[in-house]
């Protein structure tokens, strides 16, 4: 709210480079920094890439990790030429990038195209197949990924996890919706943190003003006498959601406001242990004063943190209520490492792992979805949640003996899988885009005007998620050719206008991935 209205202040690169003998050192670690590192090193000097100002200094140095060097052309060429063998995933990465750069179908790539690209030329020296055979192999791999994403599982229990309340929606909602439509499947939606830092004071103030309009109404009077707002009234909690969704369906703002006000009153009573509505009104006045006087970004009191977190939890319940799932299937674990401090604690067994383990034991999942971000990515909440899930899953496997559980890794709006990294491409139709936008705008009200939107899009995150999914589809469509999609026998694939990338892992593969991230973090 404050920063977005201010001009950007940059460090004085001209001053730094004024002395030609200056020693400038930049250190970058992790795959998440690869794009920035590549732009800084490989781009011509330009204001869009500030670090290019250091090119003029003979003593300028970048110290980077292998992950941070992932997009440096010369470094990747060195790795390819010195590799003993190149697997199919490496071949796929090289040829997908070549096809996209040439804007040609994979099957149309010829020897001249390979010769024009150093990595593709080196690839021919490492594999026995010729260029057409390699291109056909990659084509078939991509086609298989799309067709796998178009298939649905049946009689499967899904355990969907997310670090924050909108990660699942932004990362893999089309995949979830596809499997929700099969009534033989069961879904559990598990948010690991309370997410209170994403709720602004302005938004909370709006909710309190709205509650004041309803708290003395005859409807709320009747509900209070019925015990509707009792802390243990689970049916009442579900009715909060149903009331709100009735308002969405009827396009009735008053019904939506009433449903939201019911839940906020319930949350206030729970947090303050108050049962008298007149006392609750005093608490509302105290909160309004706090919100009016606290500056944006200040660490909130524990009570305000809990209330803000409950707002996010309410939004998630409304989202999954869209698809018929009640509170029984929506879990809010509120893991203790998430405190709102700049530097949060590491997850612990008792506080953070055991709640996840207990949820798994109750759900007995066949498929677990996890946010699978690259090395050294932020926020670190995602990394810490991944480690807690890994340890809980390891203990669950040992205790229950299930080694056939599959893990589906997804990424939301902050990072993307390269097509070669993902092995399931879920088709997204225009209809699905409409569902995603409607659900986001009607349920994640606190995030419609997010405080820290992506640098790629200053607007609702659902629009950025759609943009990413469309870009991923365009990339694959270039590789396979538009005819492959438009003439496919499946109407679902013919209707594709976006793709969600997922990475399916066995348990050993997932443990190894998590271990590698942890090793990189501990040695950073």
C-alpha cells in the first residue's frame, strides 16, 4: 500500500563504476536466481538489467552456484560437451528450447537447425540417434504428457497441500477440478500456515464495518438464540459458507455480506472467548482503533494475527465449497514456524511434522500434491512446508507400509517448470479459465488487490495464473504443432487453451528431491 505509490530508488551504479579499478563482487545461489543471473551476464549493457553496468569493470566477478548458472549458455554447453551421457530429459530441454526459438514443430527441425544451435550440435555428438529420431522422441514424450494429463484417476484419495491458502488454486486447480468431477474420488485440502501476513489492515477494517451492519439484525438475534455461533457448531460453520455461496449464485451482495459477517462474528467470539454480542461490539471498536493506528507492515498482535488467518481460512472453505466439499475435508494446520517474523524458525517434529502426519493417517492418501519450488526460491515458507511434509510422509510410509503413494509437484505464479521437468500436462479450457477467475474473485476477496503482486502483473493473481498456463500451452503447441491439438480425437484436448505442468514423483524420487533442496539450503 505504501511502496507501490513511491518512486523506485536504486543504488548508484554510476558511482560504483566511476573507479575503473573497483572490485565488484556479486554472489548468487540457487536455480531461482538463474534468469536474473543470465540477464546480468549475457545481456548487452542496458538499464533494464542494472548489473550490466558492471561489465566495464575488469575486476567485476560473479560467484554463483550450479543452479544459478542454469541459464548461462556457455556453462550449459560446457556441461553438455563434458557429460558422459545425456538422458532423455536433457535432450527434451535442448530440443524444446530450439523448437520454440525457431518457432518450428519438433518434427520439422532439420540438420541446419541443429547446427545453428551449439547445444543441439553438441547433442548429436552425444547420442547415436540422428536429428529426426531425436526430434520424434521428444515429440512423443510431449504428446504423452498431454494425454496423461487428460486422463482422470478413479477411486483415489487426494491429499492436497499448500503453504498458503491460494497456492492450490493458482498452481493446479484445473487438475483438481478434473478429479473432483469423478464422485468415486475423495479430496482433502490441507493448508499448512494461517497466511495472516497476506491480509491488509484495510481489508480487515472493511470486514468489521460490514459486521456492524448485521450484528444487531433480527436474523443474527435469532441465530444467537439457536446456538448457531457456538464454537463447536460445525454445521453452523458450513452454513456460513453455504450462505455466502448462495449469494454468489444469486449475484446478491447482501447475501454474500451476511455469510461473511456470520463467519467473522464467529471468529471474534472464538478468539476473544466472548458469547455476548454487546461485548463483541466493544471488541470490534478496539480492533477498529488498532487498525486505524497501526502502520502497514507492522507485526500484528497475536489476536489480530489469528483473526486475519481465520479470514484466509474462511476464503479457502468458500473455494472448496464451490466444488461441494465441506469443512470436514478442509484442514487448517497453522504450523507453528509461521510467525510473521522476518526470519522464522525451522520446522520441528512435535510442532510442525506431527500435525501433518496425523492428517495423513486420517486421510490415507493415494496421491499427495505439494508445492515444489526450485532451489533457493522464496518465500522460505514453501521450503519449510516441503520439509515438514517430507518428514511426515517418511514416517507415514514407515508406519503404514504404503510405498505406492504418488506425489504431484506443482508451482504457482512465482516459478515455472520447464516442459522437460514436468511429466503431466493438464489441459485447461476456456471454461476452466472462467471457473478459476470466478472462484478466485468471489472467494479470495482479500487477495483481489494483493499487496505484493508479481512484477509480471499488477492485478489479481488468477489473471497471472491464466497468463502462465496460456504461455505454457503456446510453448507446447509450437513443439507439437497446432494440428496435433485441433485435430485430436479428444474434445478435451481440442478445447485446450492452457496447460498446467505437474511433476509426478515416486516416494524415493520425492525424498531425494527434498533432500537435495535441504542440502543446498544448509550449505548456502
